[in-house]
C-alpha cells in the first residue's frame, strides 16, 4: 500500500471537459485526507513537464478517447513522448499509477486511449495501484457508475482516509463546504474613468444603465474574454503548481493547434458573417444552414489559410446588451451572490489557497456582469455533481438542502441523473427549482459549467474560396424525456446571426486538424462517405482537389462520393454543386490516365501482401476506376436506405478503388454511422477480395494505420 504522505499527481487528457471534471474530483477528494495527506497537484497532460514523470511516486491519469481511438488534443504530446523507443523499460520503476478512462462502449475503439496508456505505463516499469477503470457513457447513469466504486478502491490503495464528504458524497448539514473555495470575488471601486457603481447590495440595479461604455461588438467580446481570463489566472495561481512540474510556455504554445495564429480562444477574432442561408426546406426534420465568414477577419497578417479538415472554433459569447436568457440568468446569479450587476470586482486567491504564487497574485478589476457572462454557461450545459454538493451548503430551506445533499450522495446518483443529465437541466433552471440557494460568486464561478467553444468543420477550400470561410451548421434542437425543448447554444447563436446588421459578428478562430485529417495524394483515388453536415470537411477536400486540377495543373485520380440524408426534397445539401461536379469530365471522374489500375490477380489485397504462391498464377488485368456521386435517402422509400447500403450495392466499384490505393474519408454523426460504414467496408473486402473476414478486418486496419482510412465524427 502506498503511503498517505506521498505527493499525488493527477493528470488528465480531456476533449469536452468530462475527464477534467473527474481529475479535479480525484484531486479534491484526495486533498480532504487531512494534515497527514501529501500534496496533491492536478493539471492537464499538455501542461505537465513529462520528463518529471519518473520523479512522481503516485500518479493518477484520467483520459477520454476522441474520434476513432485518438487521444484528446491536450494529451497528444504527452502520449508521443511516452511512445519514444529510446525510453528504457525501467524508466518508471519508481512510479505507482492508476488510470481511469472515459468512453462509449457503442464504439469499436471503446476507451482505447486509456487502455493504451495503461499498457504503456506498465511497459515502462510503472506499477499499478489498482486495475484500469473504464467509465461508459452507455451506462444508464454514465461513467460515474464505474467511477464511484473505483475511487473507493483507489483511496484504499493510497491509504488515504478522505473524510465524510468524499467519494460517497454523504454530507452532514454543514455551514461551509468541505473544500476551500479556490477563488473569492471582491467588489471594488470602478477603475477611474470607467464609471458605474460599486454596489454590493443585491438588486440595486437589475438593468445596466443606457450609458454603459461597452457598445461596440468587438469591444464587448474583448471584455468578456478578458474577464474570463481573469478567472483562469486566479485559478492557476490558486493551484500553486510547482514550476518543475510545468512544461515551458514556449513548448506548450508550439504544440497547440491554434496558438501559433493571431487569434485564439483567449483572444478570438470578431469576424463578419457574409452569408447565412438555409440549405434545408422549412419542413425538414433538422435545419441546416450555409454560413460564410470573412476570411480576412480570421487570419492574422501573413498567416497561411486553412486546409481541408481544419475547423473553425466559435465561442457563443453573448454579444449585445439584450442577451435574453443569459442576461436574466446572470442577473439572478449576481443577485443571490449579493453583487449588483454593474459592480466592478476582482478575482482573488482564497486565504486557504494562498501559498507560493497564489500568495502574490493580484487580479485586475472587471465588471461582474462580464465575468459571469464570459466565463459561465448558465442556459445550456448541465452542472456536475459537485455543483449540487456545494449548493447544498448554501440552501437556506431545509428541504432544498436535504434534496441537494441526496443528489450529491452515492445513493442519490441515479435520481440526480434523471433530474439533471437526462433532462439537460441548466443552471438557470436549477435556480428556479431551488430558490433558497444563495451561492457566493466565487463558488458559482468554480463549480458551474464553463462557457465552451464549439468546433465546426470548414466546408470550403481556401484555394477555391479565398475570401470566405464556409460552414455547414445544423441548428441543434431536441426534446427531452419530459418534452422540454432544448436548443444547442452555439449552433442556434450562429443561426440567428443576420448579415448586414449589428449582430453580423462571430467570435471565432481557426484550429488545425492536420494530425487526424491527413491530406491525400492527388494520384490516389478517394472514397468519401458523409451524412448530413458531415459533408463539410469532404466538400472542402473535393473543392481543393478540383480547383487545383482545373487551375493549377494537378493530375487527380477518381473520387467516389457517398452522401446520405433523410429526404431528397428536403435536405439534399449542396445538391446543385454535387450534380455539377458529377457532370464535369474531370472533377470526380479524374484524369483519364488515372482512371485505370493494373491489378495483380495473385495479390489477396491484404495491405499489399501476396497470398502464398498458387499453382496456376493468373495474369494481371487492367481495372477501370469509376468516380462519381451516389446519394442515399433514408426516409424516401419503404425501407431505410443508408450510405452503408449504397456502399454495399456498389461493392465491386468500391473494391477496385481500394485495390488502387484509395484513401477513405468518413464524416458525420458519431452515432452508429461510422461503425456501420466500417463493417460494410470490411464485408466489401471479404466478398470482392475473396478473403476471410479476419483478413478483411486486418486490411481495413492496415489502411487506418497507414492514414488511408480517416474518420471525422462528432
């Protein structure tokens, strides 16, 4: 058993925030171990100086799996370092570790990032504290069904007694939370020349004065981002991570997909929307819009343009004074915290966290309204379990406090899932349901969901459309189990943007996706499979390839496109474009000299490896490659017709492309489609290649390992 006095390092790789939440919970509960407990540090893998890993006696890693088995972006450099062949097999002999993964068992590569990390740490000599933990989103109550018992075993393995308010989340009636609040918010006088009151009484000004200085959209976006950054700076100071554990800022910046550009999440571009038009019929099941954004607004001076596969990150910042639900929820949060909406505040490190850097930290004044609106998602995202645990201590009504404590307990986990996750309740609705909860602003800022950007695959090629960045945006709307209508925060904000008006701006920045979307060779055939708005990255790929063929002399091989939607009449996205490309003599058909392929009939096709010598070898044959466009409309016929069915009906056509070295790109919903398409591709190889299903799977796996089978799913 490990010593409770040993320092504990908690590292996370997180794409959507779930793995980070789990890591912070682990660190928080470990810190409750009392005065005898060792220090606890929690940080993302990309911020950690990985060369210090051998010096850490106890390490807990939490990571999710993205795409089709990829590690999260903030884990990739850490993972690449661990894969170095030069690392000795006893590199981590002094390390004891545990790994918890977050995944979805619906997918073939369920939790593969965590499984690989666990195996690699063992291979480098580290010793496991307990078995690998695998959280599953398919469980009725999500990953916490596995996490709760796994944490209890972890604390026993670490020899830590984490106190009554711990992984079991049982909590007696307390006047204060079990943990210190990392950040406190203090009302200050307004900076000279900026006016507005410093009111500290709730309700002194439920509406901002008409002479508020921030009117310009760009200035407002800057204010919201700067305010959110103030919170981040205070949290970083409160964490007090020893400098030796922190990766140098220059190396961290160079690894970021977007940090080398002028505009980033901390400082987004405020770009003009030039076009915002529906692509679908009014009666379509889902609204999809074509959006064009001024490219010059997103690119810094001398920066290269985007490439096929890149994304545009959009931040759903409320951009005007009339921010609707967000404004009302923000005012209510501030009222309950006893802070006037027009007050100026500073974020400070709490006294219980003032050590080292935190002791010297001095915040910059920001407006309270901007701090909440820039940092928190109050109207869309559901709060985490710890939010309810914290809220219980600030509920003045006994029945509300009791219900919240039950929600936060292990016994109440299922009921919390039904109340919170299944219905996707947001903080605004929580405040309506629990009117006696008066949470201090510091606690609200550190437990409520943060405002997160959304990534949209770019739907245009810079070579073909240099002045505009195209997006294909599905406006997300759905009904919950009890019939509550929900709206995607960012997609609906994009849908409301009106070109030519005062609301024609978006806060956004470019993100490279080259690591997971490698560009194909011009002379390689392409098989492209997409559904719905998954058409976006493949439209970009085709645009770039065709433009270079028509205007730059590129010689391109055939491209075979399978596109799926529900109905031909309602949601056939970019129909006119696809029909024009299909009718062009080069665009999808390719150049004549690249439309044929000499097939070695004695090759089984399994990644280029020949079969065992045959007694009667067959002569080679010339195979014709047929590009084109094949649509699938799943709701127009008596039987549902999906893209995988179209692939199966064109099996030999697809097989010939694969045998000629085609690259396959699959894009669209991350539900069942990617796996269904993969299984169909394996059956195509099995039937047309005359091999076993195991060999067919190995063939597709070999394509994937060689960068010839790429999936972009969300």
